[in-house]
C-alpha cells in the first residue's frame, strides 16, 4: 500500500529491489516514527517484512533522548516497522541500532569512496559520521504488545543527502552532497541504504560475529578520549571497544576498564 503525492522516490524500485513489500509515503509528516507507531497500534501490519514509512519532509522528528531531528526536502527520513510475536528484550536494542547505522554507513561509503572521499564511520551509540561530522542518526523504539496487537519495533533513520546544512551546524553536521560536491540521486540512495540495512539487520538477528568486527573497524571513537553523559552521571576514558551487546568500553587512567551501556558522547581527541 502506497500513498503518493509529489513523490521524489521510485516506490516500485523500492519494492522490487529491496526487502520492502509495503510502503507508506507522505509528502510532509510530523514524524515517521510516530506514524509507524500508530500503524503498529492499529494492528494492521502483520509479521514478516517490515513496513516502510517514508516522507519527503519531516517536521518533528526526534533522535536519542528526545532531541529534535528535522528532515528537510532532499534528505532521507524513514522508519521501518517490524511486527513480532514476542517483545524484544531491551538488551537487543543497542546492537540493533548499531546494525542499522552500519548499513547506512556501508551504503554511503560505496558512493564516498568511489569519489575519493573518506568512508562513513560509526559514532557510538547510533550515529554515522563523515570526516567527523554527523550525517545520519538512528532511533530504535520497541513497542510492547497491547490488546489485539502484537509486539513491534520501529527503527527511525534520518540521513542528510541533498539537503542544505544550516550555517550554525556546519562545523558538526554534513550531507552526502556536501562531501561529494554534487547532489546524489535520492531514490537510488534510499534503495542502496535499505539493501545494506537488510544485510546488517539479518547479521544482527543471526548473531553473525562479523557484525561486531565491523562496528569496531568503522567506529570513529576507538582510541579517542571520550566524555560521556550517562543516565548515572558523567564518565570519561579512552574508547577501547564496542562490545557485541553494543556497549562502549572505556579505559581509565589506571588501566581499568569501564563498560558504558548508554549515553551521549562528546567529540574526542585521538591519543
């Protein structure tokens, strides 16, 4: 089922070339995640391949810890709705977010490296960067079962493709067009990202150890002194690893290791 209004995406190609079988497109929407949550609550999406909620413009998107994430025209704003028979354990959420971010990074890197630009990197816990600047954010929201509706999980993704980065954000955010020096085909980029996210989420679901290796190979934080705000307070240390559970391991000055389950990192320095 697709809703079409001045759609800049090839919806047929999305359904023909990716795992997506149902697309809900909106020209302008408050939040693709909120729409996916509404659909989940209605019980109208059965278990199986995810539903893609896609928008040309998102006005009230949100990121980690409720931070606002607006997606202007020219960017990608979409959510994937998975319906499950049983609730997803909380411990599975961090690695799912990283798996999704890895898929985005892999897809973007194909275009970046082909044009002699540095590959996309992961920034723990759920961002993708290029040359140290944020280009993508991921938000995973699990939904418990309710009366007559099964458990579900929504993965929200926002990627800067051809949208202009505001001047006050230019020192910490970028877009694919900025890095390439020219606009990229938006619909093709979406298909490429969906293909890679499919591969990485499948690796997550099967426990493929190569996914964990991929996180640590592409993580921009490794070897950097990080300052992290966690629910339990402020912590600092040198990043040494992302664990298979999606947690961050920091080395303290005395050589001891501290595992951080969730938090927000600041920019660090290589040491």
